């Protein structure tokens, strides 16, 4: 989105710059002023809980923070500025007259109870009180009467017990000082509200936004009676948004009628400034915390009010004109430089913090609400000659210190129950919070007040839904007692926040921590004591959190706990791609220092770290090991738009899982894989994992099924969640294993097995090693991903490579074999060593009818599919894409797309292979390897763009089986290489399409080769072999010289060649037009399969088409 001219590139160093910036916000609003100038409604559809007229009143009123100050400054500004801006100011004056007129169509309406009009009445009163000559005196007598009537309407109405009381104070003050109403009547009302506001005061200049909920001797009794609606929150409403701002305005305007109270307010502002500066970083960035953050740079309005109120004192380095000027202008400059996503294309402000975001908004935010930010511009009321503008801007207090590091880099703000952290040896500005909460029915209240830490660099995240990734638990501890269906986090703390001194070895002064207690489930007996320990010299960029979880409910129950670090910007700036996560194993695994990039994410058994262009965010667990509890580091990718500062983040987190014993029933399930691995299951048993749950470790159940009662491993539904349960092997040899077992089905699981080091590793492994024949294994409908198998087939890693893939079925020891193995419908990706490997016997003891079908294999660092030592195996309807790439890419030796070895009569049909990278020599789409007997048939397949080409005959690569190789009705698109190693087989290559308009042909063929009825299209630069033993018959050749005199030379008449993609259906472009010269003139081939690539019948008595299409011309 565009920046705002006049603001986004403004250097903001003097009054002229600041006036220019302030005016820049008014100009985009002008097209939306109503005809009577009393309303502004932006062209954005977004609702608030109040009526649309009140929302449009917001649009009129909030710019008055600028309009009124410009009016007040006219006496000191140049005549040129007056002439230039007077027409604009007059429109707001006309709007005031019409807005309070009950007879006008743009009448704002009388104020009711708990009415948004009360909020906007404050700034209207401010304009009256600060610029009466321009904003009141020009009104007609009738308008003045209407105005007074409208302002009086705020009295006697229900009003919340919070900063709103100031709105009524200023209305009544305007009635007395501007409208000439009787002081005796309205002063009593002012005093009554000020007495209530006085109850908000905490200490050290700080007030809460409402009465601070008192503690009791029994924490469980807190929040009863009238205290139920009271929280404990001291946020930007305590300072810039409302209370301090209003106190200073009152002290300036009402000093003549309430001097004693005004002096108290001035004193409190001088106290408040002593700590409030720590909420701002040295570049002006403020720490976002609390509600109403769509008010953006209103966070700095306290400093504008401080200067406007005449409170600067050059005798104090924190209150001098130069210091206050620096705090305000740095903040405005930070917002200007980060404002590229803060405006709609028309230049109006959007709802959000740094970008449009309704998840963080409040129910009282209309499209006009963000203009509360303009409070920070009231300082332009000061003349150019005012000491504020003539003073030299001073640096941030932490930059102004000389000599030793400033100890104020870690500062306790006791009234707010927060520790402000900007350690001199660190590089991170953040706060730790303990005990604040807000009970009002606001969106994301836990996220806005009850996280453990908030950062000016990373912001914080708000939930978009109930799932863990939607909750986005940065700097939070979230817990679940139902396997992750429902999560809770800190909200209401009980008792007073305790300051606790902690000794630190090697640091004489130690550190002061904060401790608070809270109940994750209000109706339960679980209590958590959370301690936050700030940075110190030994860990200047880190902080510690210690949680003590107590409660009888946890003694035997299972529960999950997730602790999040800071959410950090996750895309790489160079290309916008999301950072990929690496799994690490072993101790001291997070070795970022050895990394050569600033875009990495690591997970290990006890830590997680993300490093991006935004910085680094990490978390390390020091929890002592406990029986039944598993701990792991994790990098979460939360929902987009959860973070208020950037749209896409990652959250490093620690996950704790504690399991109860359980009995293995649906009502009382097991809660660990170790429990599942103990019993011996019986025929017909079902091992069902709850949908969406995650189990870490190895699943290796025991038992044998029967032909009519298989044993199943699957999932059961968990309400709305249909996500597969996850089995994470976490670097084990395999995540799911069966050994010497019969009649099992493994389905509907998600299996992963990441590790920091490559080894012989699988996701699912079924093996026979007892010298016996086993039968009936089905592995279907699973998702297998990120298996850290060996990716180098060269010695000494070759044996590990053979045993590495996503799904492995194999046998070892003489006599062992598997019959009737089915691997179907699985999704396999990012697996080192390959996708699916099935070895069901040995050369002298073949398994029977291994079948691999309908699987989707992507980005695996090795072979796509391999079946070996089976009688009549079948590989059909699978897809293998981008082999050699992925999270664990190929690093050495050879691999192929789909291949067979040591089989009898193997068939590879109806498959798609594309995008394989080049290995040492192979990388063909299909391979009839050594040891096969009978016929090796490759038919009805589509392949394209594989670096090794179309087909490999590797009968000579090992013990020769001599199987004839039948390659028919395939379409090879830019797979231009056929390689033969071994002359014992005869190659029957017929009814295929070899389309190679981009690559040269590279055909190395066996001694006996028959090329019949093929269509061969070249690029005009390569040739075909013509040696003795290669028979070319009835082929069509285009852009390549015919190797013999027979065949047709010319355009074969394809419908749309070169258009094949990633499916069999995408090869429709290789059908023939009605004008094709290849129709019905091919050689009859007996036993040709009876069907073409597209399913059309192929007659045994009529001449077929040439190529893979035998239908009618199109």
C-alpha cells in the first residue's frame, strides 16, 4: 500500500515538519466530509458496536486534535498559513454548528448511556477550551445554545468506570469556561468524576484504567461482588491515550479554578516521565501492549501533552525540552518510516498496528477510530519560538549516558507490574509482564495483557481461532487436557505480584524477578506459579521463565503444554520464500554460529531457534526429565496475520507432553507409544489414534491377524478435527515398525522421522527376518514426510541408502519373504533415500504379487518406487515428482524414478514421473534392472523433463535375468535418453511417443532392439542410432533424420504437443488430428495389450495408428 505524502518521508525535526505531517493526515479526509461537514465516513465496510452516526462523528471529531491546535496556533503562525488553511478550518466550524442542531439532517443525536458520542465529546470540548476565539465565538446564538444542550447531555447518563470519566470532566469544564454555564452546578459534577478517577491512582505517577482489583487474604475470593468487573491493567491508557494526557490538559486549562488538584496532576506527570521513557527504544519504537493499538503513534502523545502543558524542566535530563522533544519526534519518525502499510490507497488510516488487521481490533473500532493517533500532534500549538522547538533534540536516555553502562537498561516499573528490558550488552528492547489482566469482553484480551513478554521489535500475536497455530502462543504458556482440542493460557492472575531476589553466580547484585499465580482452568484446582527473570550481564539478550504447576488434577492425567518465544518475521527478504526448518539431534545441536545464512530455523530435543532478517528468536528448555513426559523443541508457523507487526511469522516453542497410564479403551486411552508397544494384539483388533494428536517415539506393536480379521492401525475422529494423528520418530531408525507379522493394515497416519544426521532411516518399516513366509501387509492412505534417510548411494553409505525411504518393506536372512504386500494411496515427500521400496524375497525365493499403486511421491532424495524379488509385481497409477530434491536431497550415487529388480514378469503402468534431477549416471523415469526374468513391461506411462531421460535397461548391472523388455504406449516428453547396460534382453519399443523438441536424443540400445509404430520428434540437432540389430519399422520422424529408409518423415499431427504436465490426463495433447499421416497405417502387433495410452481399443487384425493414440483423428 502507498505511503502518505507529507508524513512517510518527513524528517520531522522541527515545527514546520511536524505541521506538514499533521496536515497530511487531514487532506485525505476532505473528500469524505459530508455536505454539512458534520460527519466523515470512510469508504471501508467495517462495523463497530455503536451506531453509524456515532462512527461518522468519530471521523469528524478526532481530526480536531490537529484542527484545534492549528486554530490555537493561528495567533502565532504566519498570515500565509492562515490564508492557506482557513477554508479547511471553517469546514470543521460549520460541521460543529450542524452536528449539534437537532433540526439538521446531520445532527449527531443526543448522548445516551454508555454512548460513543461521549468519547468524541472530549476532543470537541478540547477544541472549545483551547481555541474558543475560532471554534466558539463565531457560532450563532442558536448554535451556541444547541452546543451547550448537546454537551449537557453527557450528564446523568450511565458511563463506564474507566478513562471515560475524563470525557465528562472536559465537557463540563467547557460548559463552565466557554459556554458560560453556572460553575456551581457543573463543578459538583466535575468533582464527583475526579474523585472516582482518583481511585484509579496506583503509585509513582501511574494510574490504572479503572479501579485496580484489590487482593484479598484468600486469592480464591478475589473478583467477587463489584470487583468482578475490575481488572488490573496499566497500559497506554494510563499515559498517552487517556489518563496522563487528560490530567496534563486539565492542569493547563483548569489551573485557575482547581489549582491544588492541578498541582497534583503535574507532580504525577513528573513522576510518570521517570519510567515511561523505558517503553520506547532508542530509535523511537514503542513496545505494543494492551488494547486500542490501532491508535498507532498516539502511544507518544504523553510527550506532546507534557510539552504542551508547559512541564518541561531543563534542570532534569529526563524532563528537559530537548529530552521530551527527542522522545516525541523519534517516535513519530519511527512511525513515518514504518508507515508503508498503515494507509489505504486513498491515504486514510487503516485499522491495525503496522498493517490492516481486524483480528487485533476492538469492537469499538470503526474505520474512523485510528485518528485518535492525532493527539500526538497537539504540540504544534506551541510557537516556533517556544523552547520546545528551539531546544536541541537530545538522544534517548540510554544513549545519553556516558562511561559505565546505564543500569536503567533493566528497570522495574512496579505500578505496572512490569520489567522494562534494554540491557546495555543486549540488542533487544522488550518488557516482562506479571499479573496484569483485563476482564472486559474484548477480543484477544489474554494476548493483549497476559503474555509474559512484549517486544518493540517483534510485537505480539493475537488469536485467529481455537487451534494451536491459530492461537499463536508467542511468549505464552498454553495447556491442554484433551489432546489439543482445547487450549488455555494465562488470563486472570490471583494475588499480588511478588518481587523476588535471585542470586546469579558471578553477578554480585543478582537480579530481581517477578512472580505471579494463575489458574489455567478457573473451575479446577490447578495453580501455576510463573516467575519471569530479566536479562543480566550473563544473559543480556535472554530472559528466564520458571513455571511450577501444581494440582491434584494433574497427578494421573495427561496434558500438553506449549511455551512460545517471540514471534519473528519468517519470509526471506531476498526471495520472499518462507524459511525452512531443520531438525537437529544430540546435544548442543543448535549450531547457528556455523551457518552461512541469516534465514534458518532449527529444532532439537530441547530447543528451537529462528534467525531471519528481523533478528533471532530462540527458546531453550531446562526442565528436569520426568517419567511419562516428553519434551521437544518446535518451530511453529502460526496463521498469517496473527502478529500485529508482520503478516507471516514463526514461533520457536517448547512442547511438553505428559501421558497418563490409560487402559487402551476409547474411554480411557493410552497416552504414549510405549504403552501401545507392550501388549500382543489379537486378530481383529484396531489400534486407533485420535485425529490431530501427535505421538513422539517409535510405534512397534506386536501380534498377528488372520485372513478374515486383520489388525489395523488407523485414526478415530476427534470432533471437528479430521487431521491425521502424527507419529514422529524424532530420529529413530523408523517411526512405525512391524517385524515378522501377518495380516496388518497401517492407514490414515502422518508419519515423520526427522534428524540432524542422515542414516539408514524410514518412516514406516515392515520387515521379515525369521526365515519364514509372511503375508498380507497393507500400507495405505498415510502421509509420510521429512524422513532423514541416507541420500548418498556411494560406499560406505550404500547399504544405508538401500534401507532409507519413506515406506520400506524388506526381508533379511535366508528363507524370509512377504506375499501380498499392498502399498496404496500414500503421500510421501521429503524423504532421504527415496519414496517407497518393497523387497519381498530373494532371487531363489520370490514373494508374490507386490503391488504399489496410487501413491504420490514428491521431492525425495533418491528412488521414487522400487519393487524387488517378487513374482508378478505391479507398479501402477503412481506419481513421482522432483526426485533428488527436497528437505533431504540426493548427495551421491544413482537413483531412478520407478524400477524393478530380480522380479518375474514385473509391470510398470499408468504412472507419471517428472522433474528428476541428475544423479551420477541414471535418473531415468523407468528402469528394468538386473535379475528380472520373463517380461519386464513398461506401458501407458507419461514422463517428462527427467534429467536422466526415459528408460534404463540395466540387466547387465548385476546378475542377468535376461527378461525381454516391452516398452509400449508411453509418452516421453523431453525425456530423450534411453540407456542399455546388457545385451541379453530384447527391447520391444513400440507405440510410444518420444517428443524431444528441447533436448538431443541419446539412445544406447541393446543388440536386439525393435522400434515399431513410434512417433519420434526431435529438435533438428540430433540423430538416432542405425547399427545392425536395431530394427526401425513403421515409425514417424519429425525434425530428426530417419535412421533407415522406412517410416514417415514429417509432422505427425499432434493436437497440442509439449503440453503435458503432472498427470496422465495432461498428456491429451499427443492425440492425433484427423489430418495426421499416422492414422491407421501402423504395423499390426500381436499381444500388444489391447488398449492404447488413452484406453482406446487396439485391434489384433486392423492396422493401428502410430504412436500412443489409437482413436479416431480429432
